[in-house]
C-alpha cells in the first residue's frame, strides 16, 4: 500500500454468510449495509476504528446489491429463484413460476430487519438505483437488467429497457411497477468487435437527482438521461468506445459536467491488469459533458501490473468530497483500492492505493466496492469481509470536514464545502 493509506479495521464476514461473497455497500447515519450473495449485513460504524456487526440477514439470491432510504433497504436479485422468499432455492429461468426482482426490508430495528415486500421484474434486477420523488412522498427504484432469451418466459427479447418501481413511503408494501421506458428503440451496440456481450439492457444507472440527470452503463453503450420526470427518463446522448468490452458503472463529478465510465473487461473474473492487456482496456474512461454531448478525454487504469492469477478490472467507486477537485476512490478486485484525481480530465493520476496481494485461489478475491463516507474509505472484499481505511494526504484532507447523512453511491448528491450534506431521505 502507499504510505498515505492506513488499514484501520477489518470485520470478517458473519457466520451465516461466510461462504458467499460480499457485494455493494450503502450507508445511513452511523450504519453501513453490506450486500452479499447470501443476504446482507448491518455494521455500526460510529467508531470506524472499532466497527461492530449488528445483524445479518440470510436471504440468498445474487447479487443482493443494496441501497437504503429512511427505514427501507432494497436488495437486487438477478438469479432465478423458486419463489421470492428468503427460503427460496435456485430454479431455472425456463420455469414460468421462477422469481427474480427486488426485495424490500424494513430496517427500523437494525438488529432485526423485516422482509416486507418483493417486486418481480423482467430479467430480474442486476442492480438498482434510487431516485427520490421531489415531494418526498415516494422513492423510485430504477431497475437495470439484461440477458433475455426466448426460452425464458419472464425475460423475453427484446429487452432494451429499464423497469421503474414506485414505492410510497407511507405504504411501502404497495410498491409497484409504474413504467418500463425503452432505452434503445432501434437496438443498442451489438456488433462491435470485442464486446463481452451485445447490448440487451443496462448494467447500472447512476442518477444525480439534483441536476435531473443520470448516466447509464449499458453493456456496449454509455448513455445520458434526463430524469426531470423520474417516471419517464429520456435518453439525451449515447456513445460507444472501441476499447470498452462492457460498460459497467458510472460516476459524475460534483458539478455534473463530467462522468467516469468503467469497463468491466472479462466480467470481473479475468486478469486484465497485466502488461499484456495494456492501459486502455479494463479501464475507466473520463468524459466531459459539453452541450449535452459526451466528449471523451482520457483513460485511467491503476499503474501496477497484477499477477496473471489475479482477477482485476475497474469496478465500483465514489467521489471523495474535496472542494474544486475531482477525486474518487475505486475498487479494482485484486488490484485493491485506488484513489485517483481526474481534475485534469486529460491527465488523471493515482494518489494512493491499498492491496493485499494475490489470493491463494486464482481469480476469486478482491474488492467489489470501495466508497468514501465521513472521513474513511470502506471496502467490501470477497473473502476477507469489511475493510476500513484512512487516507492521510493534503490533497484529500479537506474531505474530513464533510459529513453526509446517507450515501447510496448510485444516487449521487452534491457535497458541501464543509459541514453536513443534504439529508435527502
């Protein structure tokens, strides 16, 4: 690791979900919520140097990426199950009664979360994104899903769409699908050489509700949306990149005039941070937004070559709130956690990193997500559990004064110069 990073704490995965991998992270108040293929866990991070496990919910169904809004937790299921319960088993998507979609939990009692509602969606929910209703009476859940097949009764082609669920906050058990906007009416990028998969939907959406925009990482395409009408998002720009195999996720800068897209070359299971792959594949692409258009500026990739047994590629990250700068922290599976500066869009540079080195079993470890929240970096690791890091660097020290009430990274909110962020939930 670099000398400006300290590893301050680790909590191994709780016993009920030890054998399944950790996925995405959400934050609210003094708690962190970590998804897992087998369910999710809640951690008390009031003292980040001494975090404590509060509870774990066993509710299998990958990926269980999570987000939180008030006393509600949402989990994505993109694996065909026998039913919507937490006792379900794997079942073929060729069977019409199989279930995939979103689970909703009441987390008002952190020690005893309650499963209160499910919503089935076509092709399941690989990831999801929260978009609050302006009147704060409901929250919309944007569902990203893909890979339809003629033999799947609940996932029929074409599937070039989003699914939008409306959740009334006073009656969340009445959550229902309100729209299914088509993103690619004429089809997406399907024929570009080197694509991991042709476009059949989106992998991930990042919304910036304050600015009425969203960015879609949609397999073979990068997309900008106008979400001023949250039930009816409208595509405003599209782009492709000959070096991108799989548009995976997106991060706006604080001003909303740049967006970083990630390329998950190899799907997260390949050694793509080696010398043979090179610096422009399996990387981040930095775009500036000029008059509504996406203008490519440069690539960023970690500058260290990883072993040929290490799965490594650009994955989930978040901004570090530094006034006047564009700095983010990002997970790279076994490439570790990288902190990098893209203030100069054409010349991004790494300023800090942490990694453990090769895991004993090839292609089966690393960080899924790495996010900055209230002075610390939090990472969800496949096998080691939940890590907490501290960066000590004059380029990021200002961020220590910024406090956010909630962080769902796929729902960006602007950060203040100092003090407390917007309590949007």
